[in-house]
């Protein structure tokens, strides 16, 4: 027990606050008397208490800032290592989360990426449904007119984005991956089976095996003929002669007749 110096009442020790400056380590006034004294002082000195609290808070913030800056300068290497470790952990977590989302929603990811590329090129962007495009085109390549395997589907912009084409259902069609890559930023001339009137050896897949396009333009007669009507020529990029077999035979006959006439003129 201890007697309070304010109210002169003996009370248990647990009702006194701690005070290290006192011999017994306890304040001379009980908690109740201390609170009453503080309320009276605050009511009589409201402005003074407010100014003191404001100045104390401002000084404490400045001291904390200086202490933090000093600690960061002393532990710069530790902080850099921790930040690098945290960045690697965050990068790994974000990559795994993005990978899980891409596996669950492949169509949404494809549409988001295509939309971003279209916006970068300044193209008009509309609502695109790749499932609707597949249902509409029926897994048929719009470039070579052959069927496309489900694992080889590419969605091609008929009018390229670089040529002010729109990113919309009407401007997107199904194509083989290699057909789409070879087409590039060109447009397709469906009547001639070529791109921009330039013969491109389009390639399609048949049961996982690559097969060349079935037609080609002869550079001598300017007629489009089947690839089988051209002689093989490994020195040419297309793998066949630029002239068709008929033009080759005609040229051989003309050459033989010319040589025969030259030989007869000599005698």
C-alpha cells in the first residue's frame, strides 16, 4: 500500500504510475489524481498545450527523417541487395501469375496483345472475337485456301495495320503461320493467288508436312501455271525455273532453228 500525496488516501501500488526518478519507482500521485490535474492544466492552458504539441510533432518528424537518411547512408549496400532480391522475387511472382492467366485465358491475352500493337500503329480498333473468326472461316487459310491445323492458326490482317487497316473482325482472317509470315505487310490478290502482283512461294501444312503453293507465274509468257509445269532449279529462290516447261521447249526450238539457219548461211 502507498499513500497518495494529493488525496492522502492509501491505495494499492498498481494504481500508481511508474517514475524512475523516485526511490520506490512509482509516482507520488495516484492515477486518478494525475488525470484530474492534467485535465485542469489543459483547460487553463489550451493554446499553450496545442503549440507545444505542434512543435514537438514537427521536431520529431525532422529527427526521424534525419535518422532514416543517416541509417540508409550507413547501410547502402544492404539496402541495394535487399531491393535486388525483392525485385527478383516480385518479377518471378508476376511472371508466374501472368503465365497462369495466359494458360487460363489464351484468347483474352491474344486479343490484348493484338489490340496493343494496333494502338501503337495508330490503327482503328474495334471489338474482335477470335472464336467468331474461326467459326466464320472454318480453319481455312485465306491466302492459300487450304485447311489449317488447330496448332498452326494465325490471325492475319487482310489490310495490314501499316497500311491503315483496322483491327476488327472484318479485317482479320485465318491463315497458316508461315503464310502469314511470308505475306508480311503486303496485300493478297485473290484473283492471281499472289501478294501485290509479286509471286510469293506461300507454304501450307498438310498433316504436319510443308507443301509448296500449287501455282506460279511464268516470267516469259506471264501466265500462271501449276508448279509441276516448271523445271526444278535449285539456284533460284523458289526452287524452280522462272520459265514454264512450254516456254522452255519453245525457246529450245527457236534456238535450234536459229543455229541451223546460221549454219546453212555459212555454206
